[in-house]
């Protein structure tokens, strides 16, 4: 079994859209994610998953320049990631197909984690 | 990082919405009415934090406790930041302004305090000084956790209109210095009447509106019943009229699903499949109606609940105890003289004494000409009398007046009979 990382990219507007969501819509969103992640966990293929807050700093120039961002309007940001195991890249892609990101114009990047052993 | 195995925890239906309402009430009682917007912001922050975390990590074992802890901590952050403990609004009225943050957090999120906060909020929002439409919008927004968009959808209006209604209510609450408290003594009965009226209006909006979205309409009915249940479960507000209104809403809600077919077309009471009526709700209706039978004479809700109950227990439309229904309508008309009640009474009168007699009664009513239901009843009575042409004219008039597509369709079928 190989390891893969799914990187969730979403439009910045989606991250801020959460602030406008109704409680009922938030609950529905949680249930969608729980169903998808629960399905992968039930197969014993989930290593871990987390969300990233839509805030932070970007450091450049040897760490000397620290800016807020890079979250400008209209840009995509990384909203979260998942680590999972799968037999192949194809299987990892198959597992990623149910990701609720796709319901809100998101993108999922599926990347094999290099095994150096 | 790993999922803790909680992913199988399922959220109770509408948990977010209902907890948002509870937390908003508790926080407003904590901060005072002038900080209602702050309370709403904290609620939204709390819910977003839950969304971010639960989405990936699953639902915690005790979701309510999780939400209360986060909301409380956010509230305490505000309190600490503003250092306004001593100036805390006198509206909190618990007399514990001197308390430190630790004892405060324990006090506000006990079940009793949550219920108490919701009741204070309910009485404040349903203050007679606030317009009925604003009251309904505020109840749904603050107490029931619906968004402005969802409320606009339910009332078939724009978000801007709903936002205005809410704004007006908040202004009124501030200007008139309406207190966040449950009135006592003689005041309680007067204000309770106003609260019940708002709750029933909310229920009727869901039950009778022309909105084709069945789910939204059912939501409004459920929320109205939930608010009434809050009053019925609290000893000092559990009055006979409260139980009677709850009974009435149970009997009506029991028939909710049976009133339309799979295509959304209206099925009249006479033609409904009575096996589709919700027996659990009917049983609950009986329990509350029995409990309501104490104290002074019956309220309008007692009589309306009695009528709704008679329909629920009748094996068929024809076998309904029409003479008792008529008697209840006579009492209701004496208690609340209104042409609309008289119109409903005429339907029962037609069953007991024949359509001719009912036609004469309805002909004497005034002020109903712009009401589609009036013409629908007239059409029906003429039809029963075998007078096809006047029946058709009134059905067509009703068709022009109603905005509901389902109702138009029903009337169209009638004109073609």
C-alpha cells in the first residue's frame, strides 16, 4: 500500500462563504464530509485529515519579509488535506471522487507520497 | 490529526439551527439586549468553528456541550477584552455581576438557564409594540436559528425585506427599552396572549401559505410547535390556553402530509386518505387538549382545537360529528366575532342544516369579497344546491384571487366538473 496526499483547493470566496452560511446549511455540509471521510475510514485507508484556517502569513526573502496572505480575492487557497493509503494512484483518485469539495467549485490534487525505502 | 472514530456519530436533525437559537438567547441574556448583534456574531463564529472541525474530525460525543463550551469561551474573551463586568447590563437581573468568569460560565449554560433565556427572548420579541411580521422574522432568526435567506424563502419575499423587518424589531426593542424578562402576575396573561398569537401566526404561515416548498412550510410549523412546547413545559407559563394551542397545532400538523398528493396537488379534507394522518401527533393533541381542560372558560384555541380534534377522530368526512363542530363554531363566533369564523361555520352549517341555509348565512357576510376562500366556499355551497352556473362563477373568482398554483389547479378541476 502506498501513501497519498489529497490537497483540497478552494476558491477564497468559498472559505469566507462559511461565515454567511445558515446553521442548517452548515450541518448539511458537515454531514456530507462525514459520510465521505467515514467511508474511507471504514475501509481502513484513512491516515488523517485536517482543515487549514483561511488566515496565516507568507514568508519570503530568507524569512525577512512576512506578509498576510497570500489570500487575495479570487485566488484559490489550500483549505485542507487528507493522508490516505491506496494500492495505486488510480485507487486514490477513485477514493477522492466523492469529495464534497467538488460541490463548491473546489479542486482536489492527488499526490503520491514518495517512498524512499 | 487522525479521525477518532467519531465519524459514525450522527447529528440530530436541526441540531445546529436549534442550538444556534439557544446560544443566541443565553448570550443575549448575558450581555443585555443592546448587544444582540454581538451575541449573534458569537453564535455564527461558534457554528463556523464546529463546521471547520467536525467536517474533518467527525462529530464529538456530546455536540451540544462542545458548542456551549466554545460559545462560552468566545463570550468570556469578549468580556475580558472589554473589562465591562461592572457595567454589565442590569437586564441580566440575576444579581451576580460581581461574579468572576468561572462561576459565570457555569451558571448560564445549565438547562434551566437555557430555557429561561429562551422564554425571556420569546416574550421580548413578541412584545405587542413590535409588528406581527417583525415578530415572526425575529422568532425565526434569533430563537430558531434560521438565516435571513431561509426566512425570505419561507415568506416568499426578498432578503432585503426580511432584513428590514428584523432591523425594525431591533430598533423598537432598543427604543422602547423592552425588558428581557418573563412577566409575572396579571401581566403574564396579557403578554402570554400576544406570544400565543405570534406562535399561531407563524404556524398558520407554514400551514396555509402558498409556498410550494413543502419542507420550508413544515419547518415553520415545527418551529412554532417547538416554541409553544417551551411554554407548555415550563410550570409558570404552562396555562390552559398554551396547552390548547399546542393541541390545536398537533391536530392540524397530523394532517399536513395528507393534504397534498405526490404532485403537490391539494387534497381536500373530504377526500384525504385518513390512514396518512399522523397518529402520534393526534395522540399528543389529545394529551394536551385533556391537560388544557382546567381553569376558566375555553379560549379560542380550546374551541379551534376541539374542532380540529373532531375531524381527526372522524372515520370519514361524512361521519364527522358535524353538529358538535357547529356548536364549537357557535361558541367561537360568540368569543371572536369575525366574518372568517362565520365563513368556516357555514361549512359545518351546510352539513347539519343543508346548503341552502348556509348560503343565506354566507350571503349576509361582508368584507370577504377579496378573499379566495370565500368564493371557494360559495362555489361549493352553490354546487351542493345544484346551481351549476353561480358555482362556476365563484370558483373562477377564487381562481383569480389565489396566488397558489396548487389551489388554482384544484379550482380548475372543480369548474370542469
